């Protein structure tokens, strides 16, 4: 959004990602709001669509927590090695059914202009997105966190790893 008076660019945060529990135990899918694409469960294939350009990326953070309390708004978020492209599905497997999970997202609307996001370099985009480094690229604010999701409990009690290991 550009202000009609002062032309200042104001970036709105993306909507909170959507979370979907998969059939396999411990498996969650997160998608960007409004970016569902590919073959849907009703047999319809949706075209790729996104509000960011092809060279734009999403920075998805996730966190897992147990107990009843949800951490503070900026606490315990974990960074992935890489950003995700528009229309991506974020798949998290082997999650603990004792934990609850959620994600949040921010976006760079186009290609990296500052040169710090080197695609071959893990975590390189964090320097591109760091507001404390001068000359970085413009990123949207963080979205609201997604709904908190628990992975499906496994049908049988998991076997403790040490029970199957030979001494
Ligand atoms: Zn950059």
C-alpha cells in the first residue's frame, strides 16, 4: 500500500497461514492464506497464484510447545535454513503428539535487492531481512501466528527407541 499523501510505502503483513492436519501421525501442512494451489481434495486443480512476485519469498518461522501456556508473541520462533517460494506448502513431519505447533510468516515481495540473500547459502536471507542491518530489503511485518495445531495421536503406542536397540 502506498500513502496517497506522502507516497510512503506501507507494507501490510500477510494473513496468518492455514494449518491442516494430515492423515499420517505427526504430520502437519501449513499453507499461505489464499495461495492454495495444485490438486485439491475435491478433484479441482487450482492455478498457482500469489500476492508476491515470482522472485518474492516467504520467511516462515515455526515453534512447538507443550503445556497449556502459549509463549509470548516473539518467543521461541525457529528459523528454517531457506525461505519458501510463493504457493509452497510447508510440510512438517515426525512432530511430537505431545506438543502443539504454530507458524507465522513474513514476505519479501520481489527479488533480493541488497545482495545478502544468496540462494546457495543457508540462513542468508536472515541478513537480507534483518532490520538492524542498513541497506537490507523491505519485508512485510510478521503475520499473526497460525492456529495452534496438535499432530494426530498415533494409533498404537510408540515403542521406546531403547527397547529395540541391542545392547
Ligand atoms: Zn535482500
